[in-house]
C-alpha cells in the first residue's frame, strides 16, 4: 500500500504516538487507524522483516507446543499399534495393550454401547474392546 503524503508539507505526522506492536517503530497518522504493525520490508540480502508474522508466531508458540505434543503422542501410539498388529494380529488381549503402552483413554474419540463394548478411535486405527473377554480388535481406518 502506498502512503499518501500531506499536501502542505509532504511529511508524515506522528502526533497519535502509534507504534508497531513487535518492534516499536512509529506508525504514521496517515496510515489506516487499525494498523498495528509496520510494513513488510526486505534487507539488502532479500531477507524479509515481517513484524506481524513474528508477533503472531511468538504469541501462538505455547499453543503450537501443546498441539505438537498431542500430535506426536498420537503418532507414537499409531506406530505402536502398527507394530502390535504385525506381531500379534488384529485381535489382542489387554496385557498386549499394556505391554505396548497403549492407553485406550488417549484416543481421539470413544463410544460406549449399551452392552459395554468400547470403541476407541485413534489417528489411523479403531479399537473395539469387549469388557467381558478382555479381547480388543484393532481395525485400520483412513480419515
């Protein structure tokens, strides 16, 4: 966006004392009133300086850290389930799930039917558990 100069002095004014939220550089009064960050610029090597992206990246960092931990945990469970299917087959016991450290409570979604059957959905797998026989059927699904 091109900045429009004033008619009488060809200079910007900074009377409202607005500054960039990231770097503190002053923002001219002639810019949009909702503008909170300075313009995206490039240095002599072509590297961009984008205060808006940098500010949002810093503020979203805690959320991204939590999300990445959850996703990494679900991916680890998925790989352990794949290994368990290769070793034991699609029907496994509760002991097998415990040995491979697969907690049914760490699923994305679950559903308990009236007869007590628990269906746990993971990233790539669905586990149908029978509480009476303690046998769990692992099914692969694509979502």
